[in-house]
C-alpha cells in the first residue's frame, strides 16, 4: 500500500526541513532588523527625520510656516548631508501645528521635525 509513496518520502522530508529553515531564517531577519521605522507618528502627528545615511545633516530649506496647509507628498524640508541633498515630503495633508527645527540647524536621524494636524 505504501510502496507507491516510498519514492516521494525523501522529497517530502527534504521539503519539510527546507520550509522550516526558511521560516527560521525570516524569523531571524525580523528579529535582527527590529520593527520598521515609521517617519510619521499618526497618534501625535509628529514627522521624524528619516534615514539620511547614518550621518548628521542640516536643514537648508523650510518650505512653509506654522499655520500653513500642506498637501501630501509636497516638499516641506530640504536636508543636506555629506552624502546627498534631499527633500522631505509631507506624509499627509494637513495644517502645520508646530515647527521643531530652524533653518541651518544640524539634525540627526529620528529627530522631531514638525507636527502636522491631519485635515479630514
């Protein structure tokens, strides 16, 4: 009765071990990398400086003032680091409540930049 399945047993056992190894590998990657970093906190409305290459940078452009309405993906900051010059877009549409940085200020990753109140 089981003679029909005998040629497939080594394949089935190998497949089971292979899938288990893949699951362990991805579990290790998730543990090693930690939680994904979100640059915008929906609860507080705070935009945090994203990855700028692991180095400090400085604000070379602020494209709004407190109280302005910004649209999603509109450039709100220009940041210069030793690696590049990049624009930081608005993560949501809303009104700028408070600006936490100044022009020509040095910044690092995960530093608070601006607080935006979502407009419904």
